[in-house]
């Protein structure tokens, strides 16, 4: 009986050890409706298209050619809407930075990798050369979070692609300083940068955002879209805002749920044997 009891407890311990915390969705608050948001200024060269709102939380104006803001989007400069969005961005950034890491990828190029949902950490800079595939494993609510200590840089022609149920709207890059997308990069996901964001010629963000807390967003013949097919994965209110601030609720991965179920069964078995 003691052996069976120990076996049941062992199953519980195994299940708990393997049910690591899933990445938690990062709620952007009112910043959710912004495709581009800068702390200082926005500079643009060439015919850039913004599908979503554009905001600057300072007295600076947009310099260069005015980007084309698609129907439904607005431009906010140095007003209550822009300042509120920046405040919500700061909350979201801090929340993302504080999530528990599942995998340490320090020193690893993201190019050529296929990753499953989780929190991936770089102690310093992160580099993408080529294609990064994010496999949602059939879960439309799969969340990917990349915590990057300093810079995020992509080589020209690189790409981020979501497959098997994942969407770019649940992909977050929390960047400790600045992000730079190389020319003709096809990016997916929300970039939350502490300082600045630069999109070089022809680079795009489909199903994502360029959100800079303190610095500038620099554009050059780009397209940034928050709403493309199957992008939105959470409820929004009538103002195009998410209904909370900071974080959400973790959605356990299927393997974690299975492990937990086995553990609960083992616990029940051990209690029966004790009677």
C-alpha cells in the first residue's frame, strides 16, 4: 500500500513539474488600437500605410511625408488619447518583462527556428536572420512572448510566420532598448520597445504594432497593420480598446492539461488506498 501511495504522489509531482506556466497574453489597454505609437516623434520617408491609429505622446510633430492612415484609424499627437495609450503601453511593457521565462535563447539566432507557445528570453540582444516559424499547435489563443534584454535586429528579407492556429496578435517582443527591422522584412507581432523602433525600406508588420515608449518610430515605405484576417483574439469594447490593462489569464498548453489530469487521478487513487 505504501508503494502504491508513493506512486500516486509521484505522479502528482511529475504532473506539477511538467505543467510549467504558459505565456500570459499581454493586454495593451488603449494602445491596442495603435499600429504606431512613439514617445518622442514619428519620422517617415516614402508612401507608408498605417492600418490602425498613429500616436505621438509628445509635442513633436510627424516629420517627413505624412503616412496614409487607413479608414478607421486616427492620428493623435500630444493629446489625452496619446498620453493614455503611452501609459497603458508602459504597464504592458512592465508586465511582459516580468513574466516567468520558459526558455533561454541567449546567443541563438531566431532564423530557421520553429517554436511552440511560451516565454523566450534573451539576456542581451536578439537577431533574426531568415525565417522564424511560430507553431500555435492548433490553439488560436497560443501566446508567444520574447523578452529581449537590449536590441532586436532583423536581417534584410527576414520573416516571422505564424502557423497551426497561432496569430501575430498574440506574439509580443518586449525589447530592452531599440528594435530595427531590416529592409523587406515581413514581421508579425507587437514590438514593445523601451526606446526606439526603425523599419527600414519595404519592411512590413502584418498583424502587429510598432510601439515605442520613450523614443521615435522611424518609417520608410512600410505597411503596419493591426487588423488583418484572423488577427484579433481577445474581446474589445466599442472604442477599439481591450477591456483590461496589463495582463490576462494564462491558457495552459494541451500537454500541461493532460499531465495535470493524470496527476489528479493519481492523487485520487492514493487517497482511496489510504482508506
